[in-house]
C-alpha cells in the first residue's frame, strides 16, 4: 500500500509499504477514506520527537471503513464506517476505568522506552514515536487498529467524512482543553493560539457557558476564522506587553477567568509563538501566568515535548492559579461530541482550508508548516 513515511527532518515521502495485517484477535483493519495533518505531526516533521525511525508511517487523525475484523472483536463488522481516536486504550486497566484513557497502562508495547523519557508509560498513539508504541499511522491507504472494541466509533450515514473526521483528535482535544479550564457560566475565556485545536477550544468554550471568548494569535487567517466561525474577540499580536495591556483593558484590570494554552511546543511557526524542544521559551504560558486573574484556571491542551526554559512559575504559585493539562482522554468524549455533531450544534468541517490527495502529502506538510495560502487545516484522501 501507499503510506506517508518519516525519513528525517523535513523529509516525508510516499512509500510503498506492506499492507497491515491482523496481529491480535482484538484488531481491525481500516481502509482509510480521510486523514488529516495535525500540528503535532509538525513536531515529527521538524525532527523534535525522540525515538522516531526512518520508514515510520505518520498520521493520527483518520477514519475509514472496516475491511477485516479480528476474531475477538464484538462491536464492529466489515463495512462499518468509523472514526478512530488517536489514543489507543485497552479499556480494562485502572486508568481506563477512571476514563483517563490517554494514560492507559496496557496499550503501549514499549513501556520501558516511554518510562526512560517520561518517568511512566502512557497510552500508545497512532503515528507517533516508538516510545509511544511505534504504531503505524493513518496517513496511508490502510491501518491496523488495536483494541478495536474500545477505540473506533461508528459514524452514521447522515454525516460526511468532513463532519466526522476531527472527532479523531482536534475536536475532543479542544473540548477537553475548554473543560479543563473549568468554565463557569458568565466567564471570560482567553485562548492563546488559534490553530485547529484553538478553534475548537473557542467553539467548546461557548458550549460550556462562556460569556466572552478572546482569541490571541498573529496569523490573519486563523484570527479571521476565530472571528467568523468562533464569534470571538481577537487580539492580533503576540507581543507579551501588548497582550497583557489589551487583556487588562478588556477585563477592567481583572484578567480572564480562564486561560487556555493551545500553542504548546509550536516550533514550526513562521510567525508568532516559536519554540523548540531543546530550548523552549514558553511564551504563551508565560503570558497566561501574568494575565490570568488571581485564582484563575489555566488549561494546557497544547503539546509540550521536553523542558521549558524561563517559565515564570512564581507568578502561577503566588496568584494561586489552577493548572490542568494532558493528552486527550479521547474515548471519554467520542459519543457525546458525535451527538453534538448529529444534533447540528457544531459542524467541524468549518476548519478545513485545503483538500489534497495522499500522494501530495509532502507538499501539504510544507504548505501547512509554512502557513502558505491561508492554510489552517489539510484533509488528505487516499
């Protein structure tokens, strides 16, 4: 089959690789019908993710049709149309029992390698590094999906791929980011970073009762989307002093009640917040610590990869800020968020700016990384 494979820094290629096979009775094989490029993929593209190997198949946002089923799979059959969460979870360990699926004890076969990097093992992830399982991703024609009774969710015929695809990652990630901010009715919510996760955090903040949503970025097409689709107020600068001044003016000196860091380790940015794994300058998080109201809530859905330098942690401690963060517990959110899409409360396809073929993925990565041609989100079709 054809698949997009990692070959080193800023080097991804369409290769011919072996078709996936059932390796465990709980596996299914998916024929991919739609897949997307995520900001986290750019961490790999920029060679910031440790334990990658040449030839690894990329991609963790995908959906498709079940074409083969392991003998122990009970919930899926051949022909089912499904969207697959990027986290892989067993459904039986203590963390899964507690709905903390991204911390699954059993789905990462490279537990010891993960412990070396993180101190403990977390769940396996599709299309990421070998410390996170080395699972082949979905930027391919076919993909093997382990623990198939726990992960994939059936998609009704009434919804298109484009309405459903982002249940694989960015819609639940934005929603959990907003939920972790503990938004109360009437709160003012400020969101740093208006990429895809930031856009869904904006949408989710309204769903959770926000009175005002303020979006902070410097990329025009992102801010335009935040205004048009997110109905957010916007701050069109990432200069620390200007952001703080504007937020104080907008909140009469109080600061936002809830702040969301949807930037993370965005080392690829041609503009705006810039970081890298070895020398992270956590600009967005530093601004949040300064701007958030006293005893305010800080949520961090943005992915961080290593150490961060110069973080003003004393601000957070002395202001009694509440911090919550983590990889998304995807399986917890799939059913309720699918229902919101079915009920017409949100159409996630608004985020798509570019539609391309899988064979054009290397070009798509460059376009997405460089923010060319107003590129916010790319969907690829095999």
